[in-house]
């Protein structure tokens, strides 16, 4: 009986909270987009639900990146709490959505690496209006990072990332870009 209950619960949670293959090719248009957030940099969404991970710049009184911690990250719990802000848990910060930062050699910005994937660095800098932005190389082009879409296979004991889509805007042309990174 315990085995049957476990199988039922596993099936229920997988079918209820995993949106499945229809989201494999990108973020659904009806997923919320974070707005009205001071010093917003970019966000991450996943196919599991609408909850969103948000990255914002931390600025000092002069409007420059704080030296001790140039950015912060947190959840917006759209799926479960009407977009309420929640801090990341230790596991989420340590193994998935946290980051390390290092001042760039020019001295005005910071490089950050996400803990889950250090293969692509993100640069925090100020745009022409002195507003913080996150930039990244997307399809070999210098681009403003808009968001990251993560497609996860939840049919395993531990969720397995199948691919990540980087969505960005070319800094020279304004063209919207998307680059898929397959998890091999």
C-alpha cells in the first residue's frame, strides 16, 4: 500500500507541477515578467512553474555597484504566493541560482558566474543612462541579458536540466537574440 501511495504522489506532483514537453521550445507567453523592480538586471524562469528567480543590482549612495555585493538574487513566487518575494534557500543559493562576483579590470563593473553554470560569465555594468544592466555574449554578440529559460526533466529522482535558452538584446543593433545551450 505504501508503494502505491508513493507512486500516486509522485505521479500527481509530476503531472501537476511539471508543464511538460509543450514548453520545451521556450517560455510561455502567459508567464509573468517581473516589472517595477528597482535596479532590475535579469530573471530566470523554468518549465516547472511560474515562480521566477530575479537578479537586481545593489548600488551605493553614488549609484555605483556596491563593492561587497554588487547584486542580489531572490524568488518572486508567482505560482504559489501571488508574486511575493522570498529569499533563496541554502541549497538553491549554493547549487543553482547563487553567484560569485569579481570586479572587472576596468574598475567600473563586475563579472558574475552563476553557481549552476560557470561556462558563461555575466558582466554587470552601467548603460549610457547610468542604469545597471547585465551583459553577456549571446550567439557570439555583445548583448544585454534579458532572461534565461531553463527546461528541466523532472522524471528522474533529481531534476535534470536538458537545456538553457539565453534571451538577450544585441547592444549594437537592438536585435532580439536567443541561444540554446544543451546539457550534454
